[in-house]
C-alpha cells in the first residue's frame, strides 16, 4: 500500500520489453513463501502508514500490513460498486463520526448496497479500529462494497456485502497558505453520482491531475448551467464584498460534512459583526471570480484559502481575513468541540 524501492532481486522480476521470450514469471508455491515476500516489502518502509485495518471478509482487525488486502473478485475492485467515507482522528478523538456515518449509509442506499451490520455495529467497529491503531492523529476511512463473489456486472446471489476500514497515520494541520486553482475541463459527475460518495473517482483524479499539470493546487467544476459546483474532493465557499459567506447549493454536488458544520458555526461571526450573513445559493463563474475571498472546505483542511483562479487574483490576491476566521472556528471545533456529539473519545487499549 505504500511506495518502496525494489531490491535487485525484485527488479529482475520486472518485465523487460526487449527480452520478452526470456522472461519467466515466478510462481509462489505456498502462502508462507508469498507472505515472506510481502513482509520483505514492508520491512523496507520506515514508518508504517496503515497501523490497522478491519475486514468483514476476515472477520476482524488486522495489524499486519502484508495482510491488508481486498479480494480481487470484490465488486468494488473490478466494477466500482462501492461507497466510502472518511473521518479524522485528532488528539485522540474521532471528529464528526456520526454525521459521516449517516452520509455513508445514505450513499450505500443509493448504490443499492446493504450493510452486513447495523449502524451501531459499524460505529463500534470503527471506534475499536481507531483504538487498536494507537493513532492519535490521522484519518479513518471506510468502505461498503457489494462484496466478493464473481466477475459479472451484478453480484452473485450468494455474495455478502463487505465492510472494510483502515486507519491512516496522516499528519495534517490548519492550512494558512493560499493556493491557486483552475477551471476544470474534465466533465463533472451527474447529480445522481455526485451526491453519492462512491468509489468511482476517475473524474476527480483527472481533474486534480489537470490542475497539478498547470501548476495549480486543484480544479473547480462548473455545471452545465454555468454555476459553481465543487472541487475534486472538497467543497468551495466564497466571501462577497458585502461580507456574506456563500456556499453553492448541494443539489448537484456532495454535501460535505465539514462545510455543513462551517455553515452551523459561521453565524458566530455574524453575531460578532464580522460577517453580514450566511447563505447557500447559485453563483456564476463571473460572480465567484469577483468575490472578495474564496476557500476550499474539507475534512483535513479544514479551510484552505484560495488566492487565484485561472491566474486571476481573488480579491487582493492574499489570504482573506474572514477565511482564516472561519478556519479558526472549524479548527477550534475539531480540537475542543462538544464531546459525545462532535468528538468521540477513542478508548485506546
């Protein structure tokens, strides 16, 4: 799962296009031989990035990275029939697990995937997985799949949906530097798929790659009516010159848990007189580009200032004061928000 440099023996197993007839594929004659090879790979990784995984096909939590695998005939692997979601672990607490889990199950329902467990069991598994990982700061990512069973379009009648989850040892901090974005030329997903957090992320990947190839951080999708949609895996928000926080409607895009929390917290700035209002509405590209401030909103950011779009400065081209005030609100909520609702204490072993 992590990148590593192959040994000379491993390099010798690489297909040389100029010597195809002499290439011989190694056959692993036992599971112990294969496991030894996998352990050899992971022994070269300085820091284990995936300290714990849960698999319903195994029926438990796995601590050995060599065994953190998904069956090749799982329909999430070869047909993309799966959904996922992510929550963060910060200072030993899982942030907004319940709202993420609710969206996860809504996505599963849209994808016609039933859960092998009730919601309460899924939640318990995720909390226990976080505890087993011993990670105090990272991400908790989880999937529901149509399950393994065949290579057809639809799952076999005897197949059982699968639940997978992994803890990722990931360092993140409050974003304070501004980034540049471009308008994506990659077609955005239709509303039915965009509002469902499914594993079909090829458009998102291509949109992000397109931006990086042009020296930008990410792209912005614009819908067929010319209204602002979202980023490749984040929502986008704006501050108008009248000091209103504006977020695009969620009818054609994913309703991000973090941006929804931002909309709940932002009225604090209205009470302080720093913001004049908070609303969701349609914005044209022209309106969006002429905004005073612009930002991405997502789980591990939680707010990322945007200072230029298609090489045109947003506002004065600097990180916005209100953008950072909103970032502070969400970050403080992540660090010290209500326990039991916003933050769940991980019962580390």
